[in-house]
C-alpha cells in the first residue's frame, strides 16, 4: 500500500501522535505550576510575606501623606484638612470681620495651618518606626480589618508621642502671631461657659490635634487607594498581599 508523500518538514502520523501524547500532559503540568502565580489567596501567603507586604504599603502611605501635608498650603490649601477656628469661636470670628478685623482673623487661621504644615513633617520617623515594630498579630488584624484598619493602627501607636512632638512646634509657630493670645482669651471664656472643649482651650492643643486628624485622614485615603488598586502599591510584596485580599 502506497503512502501519501509527506509535506516538507512534516512528521509521520505516528510521530505526531506520540508528540500529542507528550505535549498535552506537559501543558497541564505547566498550567498547574503557573496558576498560583495568577490566583494567590491570602491563605497562600506566608506570615513573613504578609507582614513584609503590609509594611511596604504602610510605609508608602505614611510617606506620601506626610509629603502631601508638610509643604506650603498642604493644610491651608486642602479643604479636606484645612484647620478652621473651632465651631464655638466662629461667631467671634464673624464679629471680628464685622468690625473690620477680617485681616487679623485670616492671619490667625493662616498661622494655625502653617503651624500644622511645619509640625507634620516631624511625623515621618515615628510613623515609619511604628511600621518597623509591627507584629504578625498586628498585620493579621490590619489585613482582616476595614478600609482604615492600618490608619487606626497608626493612630493607636503614634497619636500620643506625636502630640508631644507637635506641641512645641505649633507653640513656636503661633507665638509669632499675637492673635494666638486672643484665641486663648476667647477660648478660655468659652470654656467657662462650656462652649469650648477642654482640649481646644489652648491654641497649640487645638492645632496639634487638628494636624493629627488631618494626617490620619490622608493616611486613610492612601490606605483605601492601595486596597482598591493593589497594582498601584509600591513593592512586589505589597502588590501580592493586597491583591490577595480581594480573592
């Protein structure tokens, strides 16, 4: 029986059959090996990698938040964090403006925000130290928590020491503005009538607290952004860990 001539470079049918029998199992093996790289769940990630990835992401978020706020108009030019007079003193601000003292009121608000911008630059070392000190238990709690779990971790670890660090910076920055004394007078009177909170009765205390609130707000925004778009995270481990959270 005559066989049809083979096309140039073609393999005999028996050879093709043997190649098919080898290729299909090999392809399946390659898929099995490659699949985890594209479908990693959090349970597949080691504690070491989970903590490492989280630290990368938190360092990125904290650094970016401080850089955003710790520059001219970082607070003053951002309506999300701009520090106004306390609600209870805004009536006094209105009176100042009605009596032609609008410039002084603006100077006070500007000085408060400039003080916050100066103070927040000192936060980075403490924030990064909090990241370094993070335990496996801390990491698990953050990864299984809500969109601001990392921010709450930062607040619990850094709020008290940062307040003490911010106060002298705010005090020095506002001392140059004589209206700081006016603020204390207004706030002191308001406190006697329970119109001003205890922690807001001194300008430096109020500004330090609002500066911290603004900083944690910006960190929370960075955290949400990383959770929603892991591809935007800095570092391969951070991408891997936060990418697995959605699986």
